[in-house]
C-alpha cells in the first residue's frame, strides 16, 4: 500500500517537473495548411514551417518537437502553456498582439486571393447573396465579415482544407485565403480552381507566436530569423516551398 | 456579488445560442417520433425484408456515435452537391446546417425511439388484443384503440429520457458543421467566451445550467403528459429523473 | 510496407493494386490505424473509473451518514442532466486550472497573484501533452458515466431479494460476508444489463477525443480524407472524407457488436445458479 502511494507521489512530482524544463521547446502547428505545414505521407508534420522551425532550433541550440493543434484553439492553448511557440502560417496582427507576442516575421506580408471554381464570375464591387468560405479565426475571416458580411453569407470552417472541399463541391462560391496557400492549389487542381478578383493586403507578414512573458525565447528566435534573412538561407527555404516566389530576393540584403 | 453579475452576464449572452440547441431538438423530435412509429412497426413486421431493413437501420444508428454520423452525412451530402442538389436547386436546403443538423438528429432519434416503441409493442397485454379481436375489430381499429394506447403508456418514461438525451446531443451539431455568420450554439459560444478570459469555471457551468434547465422543463412537461396518460390508474406513477441508460 | 511482399505476389497483384496497397499502408494511414489505441485506452480508463465511482456513489446513496447520501445523490442525479461533451471539455480544463492555481499559491509572487490574470505566472504553468490529456479524457468520461453506473448499481443492490440476504444471515455469515458473498455477488446479475448500456454509451463518447487535441481516429480520418491539391504534400485527390467516416461508422458498429457478445457471456456467467432471466 505504501509503495502504491509513493509511486503515485513520484508520478505526480514527475508531472510537475516537466513544467520546469526550459530547454525543450514545443512548437504547435496546424498540419492542414500545405505547403506551410501539413502531415506528410508518413503522418509526420512537414512543410515550410517545419523545415524552418528545425533550422531555427538547430541554430539556437534548442531541443524542439512539433505537435499538431487545431487552429481555433491554437492561441488559447499557447497562453495556457500547452506549448511554447506557434508556427502555423499565422499573420501578425494587432488583435492577436493583445493576447500573444510575435517574433520577427519569417514570411513577408503576402496578399490574400479569392479562389473560385473555374468559370465562376463575381462582381467584387457589389458582391451580394454569395456564400463566402473562410477558415474561422483568420485575418481573411475578419476581412470577409466586415467587407461582405452584411449582404452575403460567411461560412467559417475549422481548417482551410475543409473550406476548399466545400468550394470544390460547390457549397461555397468563393474562398478567401493567403495567396501562398492558394497558388499551389490552383497549380495542382488541374484547372478546376482559379484565382479571380482583386488582391487584398492583410496582416504584417507571418511570424511565430510566443507567450508575452517569454521575451527570452522571442528574442532568441527573432535573432535567428534575422540572421537567416541576412545570409539568404530563409529566402532559399521560401523558394523551395513556394516556387512562385522565385527568384527573389525576398528578405536577403534588405 | 461580482460572481452573480458575471453569471447573469453569461446567462444573457448565452440566451440566443441556447435557442439554436432548442431549435435543433424541437425540429427533430416530432418528425423522429412519427418516423419511429413506422420503423417500430417495420421491425415487428412479418415481412422478412421490412423487418431486417428496420433492424439494420436501428442497429446502425444506435451502434455508432452521432458525432461520426454527422461528419459522414455532411461530407456525403457535399459529394452529391454538384451532381444532384445544385441541378435540383435544393443545395441551399440540403447543406444548410439548420436543416442538415436536424435531419441527422431525426435519423438518430428515429432509431432510438423505434427501439423503445418496438420494445413496448412486445409488452402489450395479449389478453387485450384477443378481446379486441373477439369484438371483431380490424387491424387499424385494433392498433388505434388497443395497441397504441398501451404502447405509449409503456414507452413514455423511456421516451422522456430519449428526448432529454437528444437535447444534449444537439451540443455536437456545431462541432462538425460550418458555422454560418454568427449563428453559434451554446457550446460554440461558451468555448468562445472561454478563449477570451480562460474562465472555465464560469462559462461552461453556465452553459450547463441551460442544458440542465431545459432538461428539467422537458421532464416536467413529459411528466404531466405521463400523468394524463395514466389517469385511469388510481395513483399515477411518476417518472424518475435520471436513468439515461434506458436509452442504450 | 508493399516492399515486403514477395515478387511473385507483386506480379499477380499488378501495378494498380500495389499502388493502392502502398497508399493505404503509408505512414499516414498506419498512424490512423494505430490511433485506435487512444480510443480503446480512453474507453478502458473511462470504464474503470466509471465502475469505481459507480460502486462508491451507490454505497454513498445507501450510506448511514446523511452527508454521503446527499453527495451520492447529488452526483448521480445532476451529471445526467448535462451533455457528456460539455463535461468532457470542462473537466480537463478545470482540472489543469485548479492544479495550476494551487501551485501558483506556492510559486508565484504576491504581485503576480494580485494581477489575477490567467495564467497566473510562468512558473505555475503545467505543460500537458497528449498523454496527460488522454488520461484526463478517460477520467472525465469515467466521471460522467460513473453517475449512470451509480444509478444502475444502487438499483441492482435493491433488486437482490431480501430473502437471500436473510437466508445468508441465518447461516451465520457475518455482515461483511453477506455483503461480499451474497449481496454483491448477486447484484452483478441485476446490474449487468444496465452496465452494458453504459459501456455502449461510453465507447461511443470516445469519438470525442479529437476535441481535446488528441490525434485519434476521427482527427486522422479528417486529415486523410480532406482534399489535397498541393503536390508537395502528397497524393493529389478530391474530398474523400465520407469514405473515411464510413469506415469509422462500421468500426463503431463492430465494436458495439463485439461488446454485446461479451456482455451476453458475462451475463450468463454472473447469473449462473440464479433464477433470473440472465441465468442459463
């Protein structure tokens, strides 16, 4: 009996102790936003941000592990301490800065595009009665709500891929998302999906999210990102995953 | 005092979302009840095909989680959108969460209710049926005058539990279906409030209060109906609030 | 995985079959199949906790002390009034916050505590991964369905014929012997049908694990079935989700079927030598 109690106490202690281990960094990603982050054929997180995250950790001598977290609870779970860093194609915005902090951006401000099933004609100056698909809690969701919300229906999905599924099946007329996400889809859709209408500039680029109290981690990661911008390795990584950004330069020398 | 205002505040914010859960339940319960009568009769049918189809339907829906049924029917409905719903001009009905949600709830509650009704049909006193036959009643008369009144009395307590559980099940609808504009149900809204201030001990219990409150109202109303159904007895038995396991 | 097949079999199967065989055994699919363990683990933890709490609350309801009676009644009567998913989401969050709050009283500075902002301070922070959440998920399912089990078990305790207990006492058994050898021994025969129903509800509730960020069968089905048009992310395919969900549906129906068989056997075992419907 005593042994049992001891074992339980030891387990409880071990559970508390994990909170204090500072060198191991947990990075949350969504895993459903190719080519930014996705689950590869092996079932492991892969993509631009996974490559970048591993490189940052290598240079900063941190021990990193990626974990998958649904998009809509990704900020609350960072604040609650389930992980230390968010790398999930998250744009830097003033609204998000109220609850978390960001490192320097590792992807420049990127326009958002409208994608539709090929052949769909839309009048963006007087859009009404349309179904507009967005991923809930994104900058595009906020923009669509304020710009088109009064005369159109905004449908929010858990993941961008689900919005794409509904677009492809004709349940939404148009999806607003990052152009970096859309361009690969258009290329791979075999002509089924195309980009229409104006570009929309939203957000201040993509950065990694950290808890406000974690200034040390933020500065460390920002330092590495800045170094990677200078030596051109970040540009190379961006061009590897987003071929339409070639030939650059994107950050290098700037 | 601060706590009371916080609770009152949440109660006000969650009032509109609660209407969505109530709507989901109210839209699906009457339809499911009527369909269940046919499926229950089907299960007891002497035709082998009708009986096994009804049994299969009941088994499939009682044997699988509503959460997955909802996921599957949404993606299935989506797969037929361009080839079927669009040409027919009914895509805005079929894929509307306010229609599709209750539709899957209907299938679900039909299976559970049919099982309850079928069980009750088996327990109708044989003597009463024989007596009615001796009176020369035809099958329809027999069902209306003898079988059905017995069935509804036997099944009512279990059905009351089913209605409460169905109302609880509505909490899952908006976890799966895309949210349109700001149509949020209790769970969505409670989650949204939680993500703003991390006060789990306030928002979730208040949402729970709504579920508990509506459950109590259902028990009260259905209890009244039960007393009416049992008015021929000298002392009407009361429905016991609790065992949801009757549903299983 | 396909590489493991002998050459003659590969020739027989042909390129197309081999391709699909390879696709359905790639790492992503293997992760999906492997994630069944989370579903089963949550079910097993939930069942154990539910049974334990069921016995405790049934004992509480029949206790001599009014406090225990009240506690048992409050637990078994109030939890069935709210949806399982609500408690399922609430409990792990509440547990984590409660433990962090207690820790915070010890490790945070008074200034940080006075702010009252959540989280209270970095040192009080607990990092819960999937493993901890899986345990918490199982426990919260156990707490929800333990309330139902309490109802069933206390009803079953009352269903054991008084004559059996009196006969046992007449044989000179001590109160403890009567309880263990006769009362509880016979109780199972009356409780099993109800417990079987609770197990069926519990196993279906394990489909909710993905709501707690556990990579369970539902999350993988969604990720595998979602359309992919990005070539660098693997096979390009349209929306296949309904097929994956259909597999899950069949999986759960099979689980229900097997559980029914198991409980029928248990029922026969528990009812051996007794003159009840469950006896063979």
